[in-house]
C-alpha cells in the first residue's frame, strides 16, 4: 500500500511540474525589415504567443519615434502594435534599428528590426478659396491670389507649380499664372452662379522613381484640386442669416462643456455663402459654401469669465453676422493637462508612447536633494517595502510619456515613475535588473547593455533547451507532434495536458478508494478476533 501511495504521489508531482512549467513567450508575425512612408502615422501589428496566460511586458529599444503597446488579447495570443507619431520630412531617408523585447518576468523573446522611412512627395496644400461675387455694375474684373504651399516645392512665387482653372459649364474664359493668380473678366452673358475648379501640380521629387509602388503613386508629380463658387450678378444683394440656434448657452457654462452653434443662410443670388466662426475675435473655423453650417466648441479647463462667439457669412462682397455672449465657469485642469480649447467633435484615442526608463536613483538621497517630492517619496517607499527593499536599496526611475494622438487628456496615461533596486555601481554581473551605460537590461544582467537574453528564437541551445530553440521552456518541442508553433497547436497542447491531468486525478481517486477498501477488509478480521477473545 505504501509503495502504491508513493508511486502515485510521484506521478502527481511530475504531472504538476509539467502542467505548471513556464513557457517562454514568442514573437510572431514581425518582419525584420520594414518600409515606412513619410507623412504617415505608422502602425504595424504583430502577435506574441503566451500559452501560460502570464502578464507580459513589451518594450522597444531605443524608442522614439517608434513605440510599442498591447492592443488586444485572446489567449494564447496577445496582439501588439508598433506605432509612431506623424513621420514628417525630418524623419525621412533614415534607417532606425530597434529591438522589440517581450517578457513574462522570467523568460523572454526579442527581435531586431530595421525600419526605413522613405521620403514621399507630399501633394500641394491649397488654402481656403472664398466664394466670389462679381457685380458688373461696379467692376467686370476679378483678380485673385490662390494660397498654395508644398513641403518640397515651397510657395508658388518660386515658380515650382503649374496651375489649371476651369468652370463646370466651360462658359468662362479664365486664366491662372504659375504663381496662382486668377485673372477673369466678366460679361453679361456670364450672369449666374458658376462652380470653379483650380488644380495645383508640384514639380515632383528627385529620385522618386525608385519609390513608386511603395510610397508614391504612378505619377512622380502630385496634384491637388479645390472648388469654389463664383457669382456674376447685375446688382448684388447681401446674404442673410435666416435663423440660428445654439445649445447649452443659458446661465453659466462649464469651461469643459461642449457648446454647439448653427446658422441657416440665404443669398438672393443663389450662391452659398461662406461662414466664418470667431471666438473672441479669433478665427477658428471656415464653413465653405453651404446653406447651413455648425460649430462645436469647448473653452477647456482653466478658462473663465465673459467670452463671445460670432458667425459671419459672406458672398465675397457683403456680409451678415450673429453673436453669442457667454459666461464661462472655471474648471480646474487635472495634473498634466494644460488649458486648451476643443474645436468640433472630440473623438480622440489616446495613444501613449514612453521613453526608456532612466537610471535608478536612491529615493532617500533624491528626497534630501529635493529631486523627489514628498508624495513621490512616500509612494515609492511603499512599493519598495512591498518588494522587500530597504531604504538603502530603494530606488526609482522616471520616464517621459507622449500621447501621439495629441488628445490632451490623461485617462490612459502610463506611469512615469516606478520603483527599482538601487545599486551604486550597476553592471551586468550584479544580479540586479537595472540601467547603465545608456541602456536598460531586459532581464537581470542580460539584454540592453549586456549580452543578449536567451530566447527560443536565437538559434542557440540554452535555457535548458533539448536542442537549439526547441524543448525545455520553448513552445516548439523537438521532434514532437507540434512542429510549428501556432495558436491551434498551443490550444491542442493545453487541452491534452488538461485531459492527462484529469485522467490521473480520476485514477488517483480510484486508487485511494481501492486502498481504503483494502484497509477496511484487513481491519474487519482483526476486529472480529478481538471481540472473540474478549
């Protein structure tokens, strides 16, 4: 009986060790060479396979302008995203070498990637073209300068653009020169409202041919077009605001509250006037050529007192306007938020990217040097105590986080302060995970400034692997039924381990029942013998 119990116990211990053994996370679907186009907010998704359901830390080093974050999870796969802020001309024609690193705190995986930002030919940007009215009672001439700017070609006065102009009915004789100046002479046969289209084409970009198909369309040069209305009239009448309304304008208005305004316009010449929206005499929005227009605005935190909003409609010559007077109530700004206005709908997704952690500083020394305030000191001390660190070894690290979405909110902002194990002379052999020599270790004494951490994708037999990158903590078992790590294979493996566990558990229960029954059968004759001799 004793032998059977020991055997069963050993079997359960072995099974428990197999089931509870930690598996290394594995980066999947991330190419080593990545091409990115200038003037874009880069986003690239990849997967990390983590069959144990452990909490993961993912980082990219060095970071900026590229960052990494988890975006979704469906065990055993965690979806990750490499992202950036807008990659302007400043970032183009450069190569960025990074290491993407993921760990469950014990085991890890990493991948070196190279991101190349290709220069692109940005299309010209044409400014607002107001509606125009030509009253032949006053003048037949229209001379108008179009505002155009281009990142590569500059401004039209440099002679780097070509322009075209046309009307929808091909009735008007209009001209535009290479500097974007419109010349038009009206006649009585032109009376009415016309839709005018202006196109600006830049001069292209040197050596752009190599990038066609990646970051460039089929054409080397880029063209932008814009439309506006032109009314030719015999005597002009002013446009009129027929009606207007607003929401949330009664009484005192919280500075962070959204206020909505709307105007309904009419012009006797059947042209659609432009609407110009002003807040405290500063232009905030232009509604181009519409019979009605709306404007949403929030003054934001830290703003109070009397303010005004004005809507001005124009046919290019004559105007009409309406004004609202508002009393704004001050709402204090949360920590880390500066006073700011919000124009239009505020559908903004926070997307935070953080710098790498700085050097580990001693909290006591930093407090004495007034580099750390009392609130930060107490917070870090509590966390150090939880981690079993005394005052001599209690340290902290700081980093800076940036919202590339520029939402100006902090609802999802990551922490910029964390505890760490302080060491006077951090190194790759102090058995402490720390930062030194301008880099941070990924795990204790490996990665960053130290030799690479062992992984299941480094092509080296290490971390108790049976062969290079298989067996041991690796998801891929050497010569096993699972030749390739996939979500389906991980699920099958997990299911098989669960089945084995419950099979042995049922067997254990049955063995114990047999042993118990056997014990009862052996005890019964003894009890009868005692009663007989008694």
